[in-house]
C-alpha cells in the first residue's frame, strides 16, 4: 500500500482548462495525471512549464482512465515532439 496523494495539479495547463502532471514519459509515449479526461483519438493541447520555460505540446490520446473522482490518467503520444520537449517531459515525471 502506498501513501501517494492523488492529484492532477502540476506543470501542465490544458488549452481548454484544467491541469495535469507527468506521471510517466518514455520517448513520445506519456501518461499524464489530468483534471480532465480526453476521448481516444482526440488531440489534447496544452503547455508544460519547466522553470521559466513554457513548451506547448499536443498529445494524441489513446486512453483516459478514471483514478478517482475528478482525476484521470491520460495516455497518449506526443505529436511532433522535439528532443527538448521529450526531455522536458522526462524530467518533469513525478518520482514514485
């Protein structure tokens, strides 16, 4: 059993409202703990803030799974991700 606090507060701000944190990032595959769900196939647009840098991105969603009320794990692939963006996602991943 873990004492993990389940929250979607993090360095990601969604274009349509809401926030997320990077749960896992391997190359272009990401898992985001989000305050809003996205249907499969939908492009989710947002921005990731690392320090003073804000990087816009698009994730093509493959799945949204409810964790608790108001929190979802959104899985997908970064579209047109530069190596700098992939690195920013990897370094922003929540340490478990």
